[in-house]
C-alpha cells in the first residue's frame, strides 16, 4: 500500500475504523426520552429529533450489539438497551406488526406509516438475534416470535419466498421483491448463529437457492430486484423513480456483492461448491459492469443492456463490495480479490470516509462531489460500513464468535 494509506487488511485498522465510525453516533445520538436519534448531518448535529424509522431503529440494535460484543463501553451498552427497548414502540401488540415510521415526542408516539414490510421484519429478526448474542436476556424470545410472524403473514410456500408488503390489516400487496428476501437470508443466518437451530439455516439456504438460482435464471443469471405476485419478472417497476432507496430500478451491484457475502457465509455453515462459484460470478459481474474507471468507485445500478443507469456512488455499495472481496480472497486464495479489496478501500478512504467527524458520507455524484450534508438519514446509521469491517474481521478469524460457532468448535469435554 502507498505510504499515505493505512493497511486496510490489518485487524487493528478495522477495529480502529469501527470505533471512529461509531464514535460519530455515540453519545450524541442517545435520546433521553427513548431510543436514538436517526437523522444526523455531517457534523453530527440532529436535524430531525422526532421521526423514527423502523430500519434505523433495528439497525441501531445491530451496530450497538456488535459494538458491545467487540468490547464497547457503558455508553454502547446503554445505547444498545435503549435501541432494543424502542422496538416495542414500533410494535403493535394487537396486530403483531411493526410500524414503518413514527413521530416520537416527549415519550409519546404517533404512527406515521403502519404498513408492514417483510424488509422491516428482516431487521427486527436481525436485531433480536444480535441483541441475544450481545447478552440481552429478553431478546431470545423475539427471534422465534418474529420468525413465526413472518411465517404466518409473509411466507408463500408455493414460491419458497416471502411476500413483500401488507397493510395494517395484513392484506398483501402484489409487489414481490428480492431485497426483502436477501435481508431475510442475512437475518436467518444471524438467528441460526444466535440459537444453533437448523430451521433458520434451512430457510436461509432455501431463500438463497430460490433467488440466486431459480429467479436469477429469469434474468440472464443475475438478480433482478422486482417481481409480480407470481414471481414473474417486472422489468419496468420503478423504471422512472431514481429516488426509491428500497426498490431501485436496474441491476444493483451492491446487492450482487451482498449476495456474494451471504453465499459465502452459507458455505461456511453448510459447504456447497456451487455457493462459491455463484458468489464469484455475482461479484465479478458487479465489478465489471459498475466500476468507474475514470473517478473510481462502484456506480449504483446498471440496466439490462449493461449500461450504467444510475452513476451516483452510494456508501453501502462500496462497503458491501469490499467485505465480499475479502471473503472471496480468503475462500479462493486468489490475490486479485485482495487487490480489489484494497482498491475499493482506497477509493472509500479518499472520498467517503469523514476523517474529521467520523462515519461515511452517504451518497456522491459520479465525479465524487457531495450531494447533501445529510450524513445519516432514515435507514443509514452506518450499519453497512461498520458491518463490513466486522465481517472482514470475522473472515480473518478475528471476529467475535457467535454462540453457534462456539458450540461447533468447542472441544469435547472430558470427565
């Protein structure tokens, strides 16, 4: 690496970067009336003290749980407890659902959007799983409860995938999407790691097979985002809506590389050679189609004809891709993937990382100029960037073992 750059492969660098990233949120994001603030500008100032989004609420549980498990201090533990307790504010005990967004003032909530999203429940499941692994005694029961809610309200056995969206009365809408199923695969892997129960790993593998093999066969071997109720491809959904952060049009390189990571995580838990081959294919295509040879970084999306359909650069795409590159480098023992890892990190270090205040900018234009000073709007909270560092540490054998991992590697006890 050039002298002015850190050693991006160093476990100490990764740990330091996570501390710097999470230092942007703690303690300033703590709300004394409950939960954490979700909307922070570049300098850490809060620009919306009242709106709470389910994705931010749940992702804060993950980041704070990992911070605690990685040796975080009392402030991190307080943040974890507040973030986890706030999930009950989103929850409607009568329907079992979780409000997508709330207004929170003086300890009282007003529901802004009561839509139920499988995507949101994926992060509720992830949050309970990681809170349990971080030692919160009341988190374990929520793993099974959330899985059963998904089973009852969103699971479609005929397709072997989850539906996407329902109203407050649980009437399903016709849209189907891969994004919710991808994050459900991630959450189910966490549930397996937290509990050791094979049903969660079985379902994660089923989702991966049905998205990455069956559905991908409908889209030239890649992963299209949008489908109709019968899981036929909808090539036109949101074609003209660039602003939709959860359902963008086009092939998403960041989702191809996220699936790379998930397939390799599946392979660790249940080895299959086709997992590795498919992971490599998704990653290689993402880099080929989306790397900006002029300004660096990965574009946000590419069209079915292979052309870039959105040339903005998103923080999460870079983060997920560097984590996937590290896992490929280790699994395949091919130095070229370490070279790609270093290349993505160098780009992110020079353009995305806020070395003064901490955390990453959210989105840049193609020429790497900033679009806004909103560093952490709804859904961000640097779940992807801190998560990428923790994932690389795990791949390097420097992560925090989960209960299931500890059980698998524990030596037999002798009398």
